[in-house]
C-alpha cells in the first residue's frame, strides 16, 4: 500500500521552464514570528548539548558580548512559520518552496553562511531571499529532480545585516517502484 | 559557570592543531527534540514513513541541528569568546535516528585580516557509516591572553 502524505509545505508545482522564470526575483521580506528569546535558546542548546557560556551564563555573556546571544544555528528558526495562526495562512519563508517544479519533496544539500553580528534577546529577525540558480533535471541516489540555489539576507529590527546565506537543496521525486 | 571556562587565544593556535573530538548519540528523542527546538516540522524529521518515501532509511536530523553540533565542536575547543564568521557545510549523507555523531577537526590556517585574528578549521561530522557532513569554519578569536 502506498501511504499518502500531506505536503510538508505548500510546494508549487510546474516545469523547469516555469522555475527558470523565477530566477533573481527577490521574495517578500518576512518578519519573524518569534523574537529572540532565552527559552528557545536553551532548548536548542540542550538539543545539541552545547554548554557555551555565551548562551547560558548572563555574567559571562554580558562581559563578553553585552548580553546573552543566540546560537548561530538558530538563525533559520526565528522566521519559521507557526503550525497554525488565527489570521495568517501557513507559509514558509524559503522562496525555494514557491518554485514550480515536478518534485514532491526536498532535501538540503549545502549551506554556506557568513555572520556579521550576533542576535541578542529581544531582537526580531527579518529575511529576504531569492533563487539564484536552478539546475536541469538530475538523477541522484535519492531520486530525480533539480538543484535549487538561493541566497538569503537576515536583518535585525534595526535593519543591521546579521548574516548572508547561500543554500542549495534538491527538489525531487522518487521514481515509481524505487521508494 | 564562568570559573570552568577554557579559552584559547589566536597566538596559541598553530596550523595543523587538532580540534578536540566531540561525540553525541542521536536517539529518536533527539531527532524529535530537534524538530521542536528549531520549529522545523518537515516530516522527514519526525515521520519515519515519510522519510522512507523520500528514499531515506529513517527520520534524520535537520540542517540546524548539524550546524549547532558543528559550532559546538568549534567553540568547545576554542572557547565561548569565539565568533564564527563563516560556516560552509555539505550534507553528503543524512544523520539518522540511532546514529552516533562524531565531530573532529583540524586547524588549516591562522591569519589576520581587517584587524581580526582568524582561524580556518575543517570540521568533519561522521557516523559509523562514514563522513556525513564536511564543514569549513572561519573563527574570529581574541589575539592574545590578557595580561
């Protein structure tokens, strides 16, 4: 029996030619639902067992950085959409999800990030990204699809650049009989 | 906590130095905690049937968890006064529930640029199945120990 799945996010479907038309068009700037907060920082650090005093020790963090800072690995989390919101349709901020292609799933392939400054408790992140490359159809050990490259810029509420990220993911499907 | 902190300074680091190895088990619980901690409910991170539908053998850690582990390997070694200027990583294979992570690294280059004291390190994340995520980081570390 083939199990049916709800799409993880509302992926857009179309052809490679449709995707190419989306190149180099920045998406809408998205303001994070979450402010940077110590509770989420602690949960994340507990997940990776990171005892870095910059995240846990106010005395140390105040002296070293001027306050508790957010782990850099949480950068993508702050603008994540809630599972449900009373007024907003669920929409992922990654422009990669809106690129029309045939694949019904994704896997991340590479992430390069340059960090310019820390995020502090209470900061509010905004992000804007754009598609900078889409490959022709490729076959990999996972399936058949297209590699998407996106570039994102993350800002704090003072419009200071926090980080720039180039991400590559594979949008693909598993051919019938291979899953 | 502050009394237990170990700090490395740039002028104490040499090319070829080993970055101390860190290991961490990844039971199912940690993969689920990852989804919750990062607010990333993509089903490959919590639904085994969906993961198999993707061609994966089991639910797997997301990018943010791997980033956090890589950064931890770097800052456990260099100390919490480190600012990670750049992180480049490739997800060559997934890290599944049931795996044990091992992060190990090496200092590739020590240099000064723009008034900063920088150290490039490679950090490789492996499981029993081999190398999963190679990464290169540029660390900004205070130049010398305060006198």
